[in-house]
C-alpha cells in the first residue's frame, strides 16, 4: 500500500475555487442528503423540477474534500434542463469523465454524488405517489454505496460511544 | 498527472507571503545548514568513514564531531550512545525490533500509549503478527496525558519494551517521561524504556543520562535539519540488535555507508537550535500562543486539541474547525500561501481520521476538521499575523460550501 498523492486537475481546482450552483435552494421541489459527517463526506442536492419532469435548477451543498465539492458541482451542471430520466442515467463514471479525471481513491466522491441525486429523484416520485416504469425497483450501485457509507458511520459512532 | 501538478503549483503564483507550518511532515532546511553540508558532498569527507584514506578519515572526523555535539545536547554520556539512522522511522523500528531480537523473543509484552506515533503502533502490530508479541495500549485523558498508575500496572516481568513519546507530535502533550521511565525500571529493570523524542529534541531540556531512558529517537528535520537522517540514543549496556544486515559500518546499529553530509547537517541544525535554547523556546512559545489564541478568538466553533500553556510543546498548535472538512481547508489555505496538514481521513488517505484525536475523545467530525501547525525558531511575528489574516476567510469559504449540510 502506498500513499497516493492528489494531483487534482485544473477543472477540479476551478470548481473547488468557484463552485457552480452552490447553496441551499429555498424553493426546491425536492432535496436529498447522502453521506455522513463522520466519514468527512456528505452532500445535499436541491432540485427545482417543472411539470414536465425537467430539472430547471439544481444546486448543492457539500461537506467534504475538494473532489467531493467539484463532483457535486459538476453534476448540478450536467443535469440542468434534463428530464429526471436523463438525470437518473448519469453515472459516476460520466462525472469522472466530465471533470477530466480524478485520482482513483476519489472515485467514491462521484459515486456519492450520484447516490444523492438518485435519492432525490426517488423522493420526488414517492412524494408524487407514483413510480415511472424506467425507475429501477432495486437500489442501484451508487445508492447502495451511499447507504453503505452511512451504515459504516453509524457503526463507528456506536463503537466510539461504547468506548466513552 | 504531471501536468496537473504543474497547474496546481501555478495556481499559487502572486502570493503575498508564504508561511510553511507543516513541520510535522517535512521541513525546509535553512541556508546555514545547507552551507555546512555542502563541502561534504563536494570537497571533503566524501570517503567511506571506515576506510584508510584521507577522505575517509575526514568523514569519520565529521561523523564523530556530529555525534559529540548531539550527545552533548541530548545529555548522553558518550558520543557512542548516539547511533545515526536514516531517519526517525528507522530509529523507531530499530528500537522496538532491535529490542525484540536481542531478547530472543523471551519477553513478549510491549506497552505503548494509545496515541503513540503511527510508526510505533505499526511496528508493535508487526511484532505481534511475526514474533507473537502482545501489545498493551494504555489510555490517555482528554488532553492526551498518560496516567502513571496505568503504566505501572501494565508493566510486569513479561514486559519487553515500553514506548511512550515524550511529546505527542500531533497534539503537543508533554508526558511525564522521566517519571514514566523511573516507574518502568522500578517495576522491571530488564524492560527497555524507549521514547520517541522527535518532537521534544530542541523543544525542552532533558539530559538522557540523568534519566532511566534506555532508547530515544531523535529527528533532524523537526529541528530544521535535512530529512533522511535521525538518531537513536542507545544508553550504554542496553540490549538491542541491528535490524538490517550489510557491510559493517562505523554505526554499529545501521550497516551501509554513512551519509556524512546529512549527519553534518543534523549536527549543524542541532547547534543552531541548542545555542540559545531558552530564547528559541521562548520565541516559539510566544508565536504558538499568538497563533493559537488568535485563531480561537477569530474563528467560531473551534476546539483546541491537546493541553495549553507549559504542558504543551512550545511549537505545537492543533485546532478542530467544526463544519469544515480538513482536506478542503488545507487546499484553500495553500492557495493563500499557508501550508498546513489535517488529521482528516481524506488527507491521511485512510478510512478513519487521526487515532490521536479519537483517543482524546474527539468525535470523527471534529477530527476531520483538525489542522496541525508547528512554529519554528525562524518564523516571525509577521508570518503569524499573515496566517491570522487569511485563516478566518479560508474557514468561512469552506463553511459556505458546507452550508446547512452539517449542523454542529
């Protein structure tokens, strides 16, 4: 095992310095959170969705590293003016591609971003009370990963409380 | 990837000032030290100190003089008690593994504290796995202090070695190391007492010869000497064996050709630190308090990690910035010319944040937002004023990105 350096590329650095679509959205149609501060990795997505199920506005808040901030920010750009179905189909690999590459140990940031977005989309349909045919019943890989990270945080929290 | 790094470095152009505070992980070497080293690369003492010619004898002379100097500053009885190694990691390995080899694995218990440096904990784990040793970790309180009664209880006739750092490198806790060594030796005179003294050398006064310390790791770069060199103080009569094999050298515990220029640099850095030691310590303590109190008063939602005042190393500042992830903050500060490190899982590339911070009861969130800084004798009031100017805005910007995601 070696300690990988983190030579973030220009695009990541730029999005870290000047994140696009940053901040809480007061008139959001739906919002969702993924991750846990215990893991140092947490994202909130806000979506403004119109009657045609098109995302008109997307914004984020992020507690995490530069890669977490940059991947969240670029995802909000990628899903703007996209239908929910199109947005659902954005994979973490597409995010990594769009951002011009990430150190492999930071892939999980892209995965968590997709997990948070898909959670928001599911929440939207739950609130609407119907499920479109294209929406998978089973949790996808990215959603499972987000869940796993949250469960890990809970286990760590319990272990810490046990120690104190 | 190389293009990325070039761009990252370019992003730092036009900085008003640069202040390097990441002495924990590496350090710059002052001109004076480099000048002392240079001739030993180019014009003298470039020979092998064990051989019979002038460049060899010059090397031997330089190494002996360096050992004499360091022995004097560390309070060793003789220069032979200073064993040069290629660094403190190696010195820590030599101490623990060397003691295990010398005992022929008869005694199997290793006693450390929960907050020992990673090297010590990793070596202890290796000795458990390969030698069947057993490690007992004694707990620390909320400021990182060990309890001497716990130490006394932990040491018995089975105890091979005890390793307690005199100063914790992350949170600056100054342990009662002299008393700890006494207690260990009273419980079992055969137990070897080791201390990682890397963060104490040049930061406090202690004569090893007047203590029960058998082995002490000292570091060069932490006093602004070159990297790649360190030493283990080995009290006369202490039973350890070398841990690597090779051509016998003048350094009996480290085979291979000695790196004379680095050893000379280490001695020069020691000289610069220990000449006017009180003044240097006073200077560091003043800047430390200015930095620490300045940040605690200018930034909201902070926690000081480790003790304050005389119980803390004069150079160490470690603060948790809540609702602020450490890696993001180190990058933001870097872009402003302030270079620090964090105990967050991200900067450590591990799943969990600093074991030291969790051991003193910090929640993971607080550990992720921790920043470690060390001042040196060469930092100035202006340096600290600059850090205090840019730091609050850096935290503020990262917290703006966090927004309402995390509520503390």
